[in-house]
C-alpha cells in the first residue's frame, strides 16, 4: 500500500556484514541493511537481541568488529558520534537539568556559534514544532512533565539538524495513554520533517503504529525486514509470527503418501504449502485469533478441532475465547456482534480455512 511518507529509494545508511563481538559472543551478527532516505525504520526484538548494540554502532558510540557502515556512500566506521550528521535521542533524554527549556534546545546552536537572536527564533520555531507553548522557553526543564521533557529532547535533537535521527526506546518511561499520543506525534513529526528516523523498541505494537518498515532481530541476527503489513501477514518464520502477537500454532507432519496430519492428535490438516517449504516434512501452521472460528452445527471449515470452551474475555469491541484442545489452549477472537452464546465448559469445535493460515518452518 502506498503510504503518505513513501520513502525515496536511495539508501542513506548502508550496512554490510556488520558484526559486534564482545568476548567471543556476537551481540550483532552479520547484518546487511539498506536504510532508505526519509523512512521511519524500527528495529524490534526481545531483550538481548542486539538492538542497542546495533544502534550504538550506527550512532558512532561503538565500532563494529567486522563489516562496513556507510552514510551516503562514505565509510563511517570509526567516525565518532560528534562528527556524524546523526543524533541519538535516549530513553533517559539526557537533558541538561540546570538549564531552561530554551537553553536546552539552543545548546546545539550555541555550539555551532549561531548568534543569540537567531538561536532564540529557531528555538521558538522548534517549540511550536513539538507542540509546546512558546511560554515554555524560559521554564526550568526539571519542572516539565515527562511528556514535555520528551518534547524538549526532540526539539533539541532537531536543533542539530541531523540527516538521521536515532531513537533508543524514548517512550518507554511514559504512561500508556501519553505513549499512544507521543507515538502519533512522532509519526507526524517524521512526516513534517522529512528526516530519516531509526527507532528501536521491544514493543511491536509501537513499531506497527509508526514505522514505514520494521526489522525484527533475534539473537544478533536481522531475521526479517518489511512493512508492518508484511511482518504481520507474511512472517518469515515461527519466531516472527509469535513475536507479532498471540497466535495459535498447530504443528503438522507429512505422512507417507503426502497427507498432512496434526503432530499431536493426528487429525488431518489441510494447508497451503509455500514453495520454499515444498520438501518440508514438518511445518508450523499459524492461525491468528481473528481467523480462528467457533464452528457451529451445520457449518464447516477446511480444518476442525474438537475442544472445550473454558474462558472468555471482553476486549472492548471484540471477545476472546480460550478453548482447550487436548492439553493446549487455542484462542479465538470474535467481534462482539458475533458473540458465542454456548456457555463455558461446553464442547465446541474450532476451525480455520487453509487460506487464512500462515505456514512456516517448524
Ligand atoms: P534490551 O531490549 O534489553 O535493551 P537489546 O536487544 O538492546 O536488549 P543489547 O543491549 O544490544 O540488546 O545486547 C545484546 C547482547 O550483547 C546482550 O547479551 C548483552 O549482554 C551483550 N552486550 C551488550 N553490550 C555489551 C558489552 N559492552 N560487553 C559485553 N556484552 C555486551
């Protein structure tokens, strides 16, 4: 789908075979990546997957052990962060506590020896950009709320006028509601500024809302890079599919004769095998809760499993049902208007159509 901020197809940053080894352990392992001019790229992954180490190398705070990083075609391995046209916005924000909001924002301009009147004009412009009132210019930065400090840190980052902005989990300290507001504002700011944003977070939800593309890391490797839509609908493997959200996974094995059956339970499974798994003997069939159905009498789906309905949760506009199948729990989500009226602790059949499942390597 064409997004509003369609990235121009020129890599601003290019990583080739980038690796970082700490005492024999590869925290980041052979990463190849093109970051496109003007895109919002988010790197996600569980704790310890190497996101921060990767970002520190991009920002010039750490040297790669192997591989090359180029910025607009120039090799930047070993170039210190203060000599790169990039800027890092930290989780801790790193604001100067003894300074006013205005002094914080003007700091980069002062370093560049820009005259005071021009500095102030630019700071006021940046305050507007991050949606803070001009009256905050003289305010002590420590008297600002968490969300306001966040905006000051952003304004200061923009004052450096960098080519690329890096973000290291900048919203993790905010409460849920403010975080949701800031996610949308960051996305707007990205669009208005036209800058390249590289953002790291362990929250896929955050990544989904803001990014043009998402890179998923696992154990130092970049396992998939794609649009939020691609990551969601075509996960590269089981790890990515499970990282994306709650899923049902049914392992299937191929019997002699080519028929697929559930590894547990042995019932036949109808599936659409992707070409790259043509020779697989065992696969994982991933069914998202919104594609799993509670199958009533007289209805049918390609695949059916017998179970017991043992719990239901209201999720606002949807209802989640938990169904025990053998000793496993499967999840079905229905829109509230389609609520199941059968009652708890009753036998139910759940099912899905082959076309609605994602088949990945087991
Ligand atoms: P989190 O989400 O918890 O911040 P992360 O994905 O950012 O995790 P990193 O901080 O990059 O992961 O760490 C990746 C791995 O490298 C971890 O196992 C970590 O312990 C290790 N590591 C990171 N920095 C160093 C260091 N300076 N010396 C030794 N090991 C390190």
